[in-house]
């Protein structure tokens, strides 16, 4: 019945259409939850994501899949074809993760919106357990849970074991990462997210971090449960695989928050310290990349910039080695990086450029989580 179609990147219409038929339970809770899946280069995973939604013991009112101008649209639509009677499908020109989620939110008809990235999937009782939190607290605006982190299809850790959550979820705990919300686990009041202004489409990374901070700042009530109900792929090919760019975009989020919200003096000082610390980490990353490229002067310059902000014995030792025996130190570092698996195999990105429009999707928990896990997403 409802379909908005374009070409594989938002161009001419195609015959692919979605005859929407909601997965209703028929009970009083049947119109509570709309699920939004942004889809970009996830054709090999999208069927698993959709099936996990349709298998929920607490049925979603509707499932909205937003094709964000994905280059693999023919494969994506082939994977979605068996579900056309059970989903709402929208195709648009690429707007990034924020734009895809916003499109789904604006179409959603449920009281709450649940987010799921196209390469993640849920346990069958995920919505039931999260919605129990809302049913226990009518004033609640957002709830989330733990995630099982996957490399390929193999679990390797739970998110909360890497990032323990503090008891209270509010602006201050989110700001300093004492709490980290995985977007694929989050269920949010649609009214609250609309009032907060939706996801900022100026961000290609860390857009979720920005959204949760803005929600919390205006007083949104948030909580979580500690059962791992979401399977989240740590996609090395995704946006968050570029750790340096993730850190730079996290700085942008902090700077935006400080400039646009009436934060307290203490909160502003916290943001200043966080930005300084992450900036130093960026310079260290630049130093490592330069070492791997054999550009020892650039490595020394980046290391000195990091030291001007904060220093420790490891950085001081590295700088001494760069000044006295740069080639030997560079060779030793490269061997160590290969042994430890630290080297990504990619060339140093141009950190002064924004992410391209055709950006991949990684879990938005990544912006917050990649500092501790060395990974990142959505």
C-alpha cells in the first residue's frame, strides 16, 4: 500500500514496492512500537535483522526499512522481497545514518520508536523486556540494554563488560561516558525525539551520541536493563573502523553541545577537558600512522602536539626514540603493530575532510565505545 521508491541511489523509480501489512498482536499494546532500520551496504545481513524483528514476542506495530541510497540496492531488495507484505520500504538519496533514521521517525506511527541497524539483530524477547521498563514507568522516554559484540558472526564480549554502566543515566553520566547507549538496543518515545529535533544530519559519525546528550539535557528520563538482547557486529569496514575520524567527530559533538546548550560552568569545564584529552589521542594516532608510513618528522611533530596537551612515560619514551633513532624506532613499532594486530592496513585518512556521502553504518554506540574497545560503529 505504501511505498516510496527511487533508483539505487535515489534516482528513477523501480518496480520494487512494499505492500505494508503491520505485524499486529491485536491487543492493547499493538500500536506501541515502530521499528526503524536504516539500510546501507547491508544486503548480506538485512534478512536476519528483519526476521529478528518479526519474531518478537512483543510484536512491533510496523517495521520501516529505509534504503539510504545504498550501492547494493538490487541485492538489498532481493533480500527484502520475501518480507514485502510485512514491512514499509522507503528508498531515498543518501543522507547518512541521521537522515535515514529521521525519515523513519517521521513516517512512524507508533508511540515509541525502536532502532536497529541493518547488520545487527535482536533476541526474540528484546522488545518485551525493554517495553516492560516503559510499562513500569509511564514517564520514561528512553530505554536500552546490553549488547553481544560480534566479530564476523562470533561473539567475543558483552558491551557492558567493556563499558560498565553507572546506575543513573542522565546528561552528566552520558557526557563522561559512564553510560553508553547502543542505538540498536534503544527504544525511544517518538514525541521526545521529535521535540529534541531529531538526529543531526550534519554528523556522519557520533550522531547518536549527540542525540542522546540533547535528549538527556532537556530532562528525558532514561534507563536500561543489563540483559544482552542485541547482537552487534563490529564492522571493520564501517565508519567507526576509522578510529581517528570517530574521535574527531566526537570532539565536534562536544563542541556543538558546549556552543548550543546552556550547560553549567562545571559541565563546560568537563567538556573542555574531554576535548583536550581526545585531541591529544588524535595526535597520538597521527603519530602512529606516520610511523607506519615511514614519515618520522611528521610522527615527531604529532607526538609533540600530543605532549603539549598531556604526556606520559610511553609518549615521552617514543619522542626520545624518534629524536635519537627514528628509523630503528619506526621499524620496531611497525613489527609490534603487526604482531598485535593494531595495523588496519589502510592508508592514513585525510582527517580534514568530512566523511563521504556514501558512508557505511556502524552501531552508534561506536562513537562512545571505540575509545575503550578499540572498535566502533553506530
